[in-house]
C-alpha cells in the first residue's frame, strides 16, 4: 500500500506534509510530479510523489460536510 501525505504548506524548496500517523515531514518540491496545492494528498511512488486526485477529492468533501454541519443549527 502506498503511503499518503497531506500537503500542509510550502516553505522554500520543500512541501511540509503530514503522514497518516500525524508525523510531519519535508519533501523536496523537485520530487513531486505534476501540480499540487495545500491540502492535496500525495502518494509515495518510491522514486517520486504524485497527487492522488481521488483521495484529495474525497477528503475535501468530508471536510466540507463537517464544516457545513458545524455551522448549521
């Protein structure tokens, strides 16, 4: 199973990411294949990282639903 990382932010030449277990790591921007933004989920493909569009979309929907429920009375 591929390891997943959530992009927290970009600092200089690194993406600061959070692993599924909560550990924070730095990933060189040059090792990320394709475009990305904060909140995207990266998959470790051994030689490089790439955005997993399906996991990212699913996570965004879950967050949107949680936020919607939080503000509704």
